[in-house]
């Protein structure tokens, strides 16, 4: 019936009892704590009188046999809402609103009808809540309730008493309490709290309203705090409070009066901000508007009282007299406030400080000297100082300020004095003032290098021109290492500590006060790292017998460098290369070097030197010139024999020749040189290709031989085609087949082939066959399939035997006719002269471009070629004529002529040759290499 569950138990728990035995029947309720229950019993379906939880049969008889059950309706409880009136013993104030609520524990969810009583009189209310709006005295009394469901009623609840009173009258108080003692008087600048108190209702939720002088003020709390009182805060304060809809009366007015206390002032005579040990000072306590009154004084230094009771006392200052002084006065029983504290700083005897706006008197000018005592005020007069001046130990007249102007050199000092008798400071440090002469110093560097490298030697020199004067020298620098006071400073640098700006001046030995001005600064930079020269070679790919030009660049090319030229010799045991000096390659003045008759792949290195003793740079990074000549002593074969490959292809590079040790080297797309193959088996390097494997490859033997070089390109587009073309050059007259293939399909149809970006064939078989290759077939080739293009590859054609080219025929004809004419001229001149014509011929041959030892003759005719450029487009070559030193562009001797090929594509980026501004790639071949004959007279 109810949420609480009831159980009937027997004590003792016998299910059978006998006539005459005693047993107790008990009604137990779960979760009944705190509730007042009334019980009803039904043994054998008949109500029985007991209303308690136990039904005891003292002596059982047969008529007691039967089934027993019980029930216990709950007892209601009366509550007040809001709950704060209960805290204050059911007291509410007239005009407030309150609800009286009847709650039946354990009867939640049931349909109850309620009955209410006030002072045992029924109220016509049947709901669980009885709301009283704007309470009056008629609403007071004891309230109780009970609930009914069906025909069953609960007991009446306990009575809760509601008392209705008039709201109390607040009281205004001041904190701190001494303000009440002195009738609300309080001093300006202090803090006071105005408080509204309601007697007997502490802790209630009140909202407050304040008035000052009849005007409302913002605070709504019980306290109103005023910090740093002023006269405007004075007046009469009152308050009232509200809880719910009921207001209290206004409190009586409490008056607050803000008064200004008398406050003395402490002064010092003289009024110096600092005083010094040994000076005399008077401390005085002054009370304004207190003249004529009989005052007694009290003094403090810090927070310690001083016995003095008069208005002033005189002190001869020691360190113990320092501190903050304050005073107050008493007349009758009234004290003034304590005065503000006046700080008296006692210092040890000061030392004057002398400053000069410059250290030398300019020609026709002056120097300003300033003397001061520190610490002191900004004005000398306010601190009482007079200053006394001295030059070379002799006294000047005293002046009242601390500044004078002087126009002659000497050693100056000063001191300060003040008071009566005069108290003097210690003398200042002396300042040396020089007189400037017209001689002008200059700093020079020998050699004249503004930047040197660690390990080089340079001399910094101070030179003073004009007259036969002997000088002492001074240096000024911001470098870590300071030079000695001599006219020159020799730097043997091993670090950047000597870097900085250097300037100097001179001082006459005969008159030490006469000096020059400072020279202009010269900047010297010392680099901790050695200079790294940069070597370039041109051409990067060559035809057999062509000349190779080496250029060595240093950071400061006009600084007196000599150049050293080396050949890189492979050293497989050290996984590096050793360097052999080239013929006449030691200490050349020119930064270029020409090698004639180059026929095979080779590596070169340079370095530079300068100075005495000579400083050498590091060696440059090695640079290579590549040859595709497969008939050299060492060669490189590629399997499969093609330039282009897909990623993840297996490619084998095999070194061939009469050598046992090999290594394969690579110059990659990003310009790096790799010395080892990751998978080297004997003389074969195996590559599982990736994009990073694109580059130029060649072999180096343990005996220092280089193989021919090949270009390998890895297709990065997995869905694009590659062009299958031979790695090495094709001999003129031979047949060659070019094809286009995909990773997933080797034989294609409807393929477009391009030669030097010009469409030459649309082959349904996917091949381009050339039955007899000629020089005109040389160039860049690519293929296109289904809208996708392969990379470009260079196909080189090697011409063998005498050429049938009209150019060669013309050259041969011209040379033959020229030779006949020259022989006729020689015979004619021989008849006119007694000297042998063979002498001139021999001398002429010594200037032949085929000479490999005379490198200085034709420096003005150097050819500049394009260097290696990685990538799929192979190599470009260019030839540029370099002017002679005199500015003309005529050659003293003709060595070769190269035809230039250019890639017109714009899809791929190329590295640009630093001399020509042209893109370069690894496989260009010259169409013709015309060698002119030696000059003859």
C-alpha cells in the first residue's frame, strides 16, 4: 500500500505453539527511521485493539490460532517555505510571503487529500501547500495537517508555530568604535566602516539601502567602507533593509565628521638633501598656526624616541645620525599628529668627480670641464657647493658653478666646498687635456688586404706625415686583442680575435700634451675558416683530344693570389683521391689553366696561396671532365644498355679493363659526388633504381685509370614512358633503333618521336630505326605516347676515318694552298737572306696549341665552356671568346671551334653556367673540331 514494506515476525520464531505458551507478534517497517507510526492489526481477518508495533499473547489459547497482518499509515510533517523563517523559530515579518507545506514521507506518488488546522481550527485548504501572501497578525498560530487516501487517514502532524511581527528598526554604527566615543569625529585620510545592524536577526538574507544627508548611496550590503576620508564624506548616515517584500523602518541618523589634525613639519638647516660626516646641521620642528602656544615636543629618529623636547637641536654629524626624523607637539592633553619623516642621509667624505667633453683641445677651440659631487641635486646652488680648480697642481680661483672652459693643455683637477666653516671634499682624479696639432695620422695595411684568413700574416701601420717630429703612438680598436703602442703591429692570426676597427694617433715626444687627432678607422676582418676555392671545368664532356680549361675562383680574386693545379688520382684504399701537381701548375698568376689533348675522363683540383710566408687555402672540391670514349684502357658498360630507366629497375654497371680493383663514382642531380656503390660485387655495381640515382657514372681503377662516363636518367613518373636509346655513342654509318616503352608494356604502337623537339615520325610499331647514322642524326631524342612524354636523351654520333664533309674538304683545300704559298714565300726569303729558314719554323712550332707545358702563352685566348648539369636533358655546350688583357677580342692562336646546342624546352629547370648564363647537361658533342696549323713566318 505504501512505499515502505511491512513484515510480521514471531518471537520466538515458532510456527507452532502450544496452549499456555507466550508469544509476541511484531510489525516491522523498512526505512522507518524518524517517522511516527500508528499500527493496525488483523488476526484471523478481524481487527484487534493493539495500535503499537507489538501484539503480545501472554497465554496462548486455541482461539488465537490464525493469520496475522498489520498496517501503519505514515505521519505527515509540516514545513515552511522559504526555509529561513524556521531558522529563526518560525518568525516572519508583517507583509512577507510564506508557504506552509504538508509532506508525507513514504507516500510519494499517491493521490492524497489534505486537511489543515490552525490552532485546532480547520482551514479550508485541501492541497499539500498553503500559501500566505503579505502576512498579518491574523496568520500567526500553530499549523498542522493530515492526509487521506480512500477511507484511510494519517495521524495529524506535529504543530509548527508561525509568528508574525513588525519588521525591526536597524541601527547605524561606525567602525572603528572610537569614532562613537568622539561623537563621530575622525581624521581626514583614515578609513572608516559604516555598518547597518538588525538586532536579533543575524544571518538573515537582507538587502540594504543607505542614505547620506537624505540622498541614496549605491551600497546594498550591510557595511559601507570609506577609504582615505575627505571632508566630502562627512554627513548623516541612515539605513533600512528588506527581506522578501517587507522593508524595515529607516534607522536613526548617525553623523560622521571629518576633521583635519594639526601636523608639524621637520626641516633641516641648511636644507641639503645629503649631509656628510663632520658637517653641522640643525633639525627643527615647526607647527603652523601654533605660534604663541606653549608646546612640548617629542622627537623620533626612525622609530626610536630621542630625549630632546625643544623645537630644534644642533648636530655635528656622524654615521649614527643618519635616518628618518619626525616630531609631534603636545599642548595641555592634546597631541598633534606625527610629522612626515624627513630622511637624513649621512655619507662618508665625498670625492669630487671631474668630466671633460673631450680629451684634446681642437685647433682654435676649447674643452669644457665639469666638476660635481655625487650624489648631489641637479643644481649646485641647492646643494651649496662651490668648486675649486687646479692645473698641473697650481690653484685657480674658486667659482660658484661646476663648469669652466680651457684652451690649453695640462693636467686638471677640482674639489668642492660648502658651509661655514667650509667643509671640503677630497680632490677629484686628474684629467689630462691635450692640444691637437695639425699632423694627420693614417692607418695602412701591409699587404693591403681588408680580409685575411686564419694563419695569414698582416701588418697594421700608423703613418704620420709632416715634419721631423718624433712620436709616441696610441691605438684604439674594438678587437679582442689590443695592439702595442708602436707605429706598427704585425698580426700573425690564428683566430678571429684580431678582427675589428683600428685607428691611431700620435703624441709628440718633446711635448706630451701635444697630440694628433685620431685617424680614420680601418676595418680588418679575420676569418676563422680557411678560404675554399671553387674550381670549374669546361667543357664537362669532351671529344678526344680537345682542350680543357680549368678556372679557380677565390673569395677575393684581386688580393694577390697564386694558383696551384692538381690532377685527382683515385686512391681506392682510402676511398678518396690523392693529388698530383700538373706540369707548370705551381703558383701561376692566372686563375685559369688549359690542358691540351685531353682524351679521357679525369678529375682536377686547385688551391690558392698568397703572402710571405705564403698562406694556402684548402683544396677545392674535385671537378671532372667526362669522356664517352669506350676505347680507353678502362670502360663502363650498362645493362640494360639504355640511358633511361624506370624506378625499381635492376641496373648493372660493369667496369672493364686490365685491373683488379674498381670503384664506381656518381655525380648526382643535386650536384653531389658519391665515391662508393652501395652494392658492389667484384667489378659490377648493382642498382635498384630510384629518382636519386639519376646522374653521370664512371669507373676508377686501383691504378688511377678512369673509364668512359655514361649518363643515367630514372623516370620519376610511374605511368609515363621512357625512351630506349644506347648509353654510348653510335659510330657513323651504323644502324640504331630507338623505342618507347612503359613499365607495364614493352611494345607500343602509335608513338611520336622527336629530334631536338621537332616531330620526325609517328611510328605505329613504336620504334624509330635509322639504318645508317650520320652526324646530322646527333641530338636530343624523346618519345610521346598517349599524351605522355618521356624525358630527353642525347644520342652521340662518332665520326671515324676521313670525313667526306664539305667542311673538311674545304679545310684541306685551304690548308694545301696555304702551305704551297708559305713554302714559296720561304724559298723567296731564303734567297734574300743568309739565315736558315728552318730556325723560324722551329720557333713557330714552340707556340703550337698542342704543347702541354707552356700554359702561360695563350692565357688571353681562353675558351669558356658549359659545365655539367645533371638531369634528363643531358649536356649543353657553349663556346665564348674571352677578351685579351688589352681589351681586344683577337686570338693569338686558334685552338678549336664548337657548335652550340640549346635545349628549347621550358618544362624542366636547369643549373646555369656561371660564365655564360646557359643551362648545361651531361652529353653534348661538338659537330666538328677543326685544328688549325701552327703559325709560321
